[in-house]
C-alpha cells in the first residue's frame, strides 16, 4: 500500500468538518417536604390536608384532644403544648402517635385542671406521611429501571451529584428521558399523591414547587418519588395499587429542571416531617442487583419482557468492525457517524467512481480515539469502511470532534 505525505508531488483535495457534542448534565430539584405544622391557636380544631386535631371539654373543666386521619396511608402525629397553665397532661409531652389510614377520634391527650383559677393553653402539631420510627427499607430489594423494558437510558446525575443531588436528594437518580416518554413503576405500591396540573419548568429555584410528580407508598414504609412529569402526565390515580413494571406516567420538564428528564428516588420519612432519599439497587439487564454510576447507560429488564439485544458503546472495540465493508450509492467523500450511548463510531464513505487513497486527520477536543489521529486507507468506489471509535474523556461536559480528509485517485 502506497503511503502519503504532505510533500508528496501529487494533487490533494481537502475536506474539513467539525462537530460539537454537548454532554449536558440535567439538574433537578425536588421539594416535597411532607410536613404540616398546625399553627398554635385557641380554636377548637387544627388541621392540615389529612390530619385534623379537635377537642372536647370534660365536665370538670378539662379537655380531651383527638385526631382524625383522612389519608389512605398512616400518618404520624407529634403533638405538644407551647404553653399550658392550670392544666396537667395525662401523658409525657410531646406525645407521638401513629394514626391508621382513615381513622377518626384517636385520643391524643387528656388535660385535667390542677386547682389554679386561670386556665390557658396553646397547642402545636406536626403531621408526617408514613411512620418515621418504624419504616425500614428492605435493602434486599432491587428496583426496576423506571423506563420501558428493553430500552436504554443514561444516568445524567447520580448519587451525591454536584448540581442538585444533596441533602434530601443525595441519593436521587436522574434519567435522560425525553418529554412524553413512558415512565414505569420501579416497585409495587400504593399511589398516595399525584400532581399533574403544571405546565411550568426552568432551572431557577422559583420553579421548585411546579414540578409534576407521582408518589408511591411501598410495603416497607418507604416512598417512590417520580418527578418532572409533563402536564397531565400521570396515568394513575391516588388510591390505585400499581405493580412493579406498570406504566404510570409520561416524562416531562416541569418544576426546577434544565431539560426533560425523570428524577427518581426512594425516600424514607423523618420525625421532623422531611423525607430523606436513601441508597438503593437496581436490577440490570442480566438480573443482577447493581448501584448506578453517573454518566453510564443502563437497559431496563422487566419481568416477563421479551429478550432484547444488548449493545453498550463503552464495550465497542476496533475488532468488532474487522473486515467491515458496505456498498453505498454514488455520493461525496465523507464521514458517516453512529452514536451509541456517548460513543461515536465513524465510517469513511467513498461515493465516487474511483478508487481513492484517503488520509484522515482527526481533530479532537475532550475526546479520545481508538485509532491513531492520522489514518491512511485505500477505499474502493462506492464503498464504506470502518474508520475509528471516539469517546468523550471522563468528566468532560463538552466534547468536539472533527476531521480533515486528503485524497487522490488511484485509478
């Protein structure tokens, strides 16, 4: 094979191309503090969305306080008095009590007079979804990926992500679902909350409360949190029991979000009314329980689904294209690319009627190639051959690749 050099006394033609790849990490934030602080007041009842505290007066001038829970899951109530004069409580304060779903008139505390003439009190209450003292995550459980069986998606922000996955969101996972893509239940449970009336979204903090979401209560007391759904993107309703792998919604870009994606986490209730995301494992395409890594791609493998081919860009090697040759129609000399995950596979196309000696010079920024930067090939007429494999370097947010083609006819 003849070799070519810059000072070769033959006529060369040039083709220059440059492309930019942006590997954007979508940021997200979820503000779901399932807490209701009942403002201290002397009225006869206090309430939040689900829990109502009310009282009756006894014949001796004392009081009995009761709580109702209209929610379909247990609610934990912490009750106290900021001030209490002329009255004694029959239990140590503050008092905590778990209210069963749909319960009414659950006694909290009794107050009896202690002989003082002046009687006054100011009460406060905090209600929490679930049971913060007894909820224990089943760490042996591996979650399904919350997207369609046999499809592959990237983790754009992982655990302890530097953008928004901190604090209560420390163990959240962002998947690169486009707007309108289907969301599937990662675990069976009871739908306890749905928001789908928002059309607004953006990266600013003011959008935090505008994200559409589905909240699912699991049998171990934890909650599955699916966020950033599109407007009217919930396909399930509160009170519905869902199975693992069941279609539940459509992805979107509502709430605090810089682009369409699905934010998913599993969280556990805390006594102060907040919820904390926790580390979990997922079931990979081979049926193994794994922890996810930011930037990597994963296939969803749902029970009962059909077998599917598995191809990861990170696994591709030059040997996978050994002897590759395809006949193509007439056309220009160019480079065709295929994007597999974050990997770019490049092919050299000679659409002319002549056999060409082609020298390709790669121009890379933030990327690596599986071949030398200068590649010399002889390509038959109307033929496509393998050129190289390109990958972004670790940690790169924006990568560029380009090429310069120099060629001459051999016949």
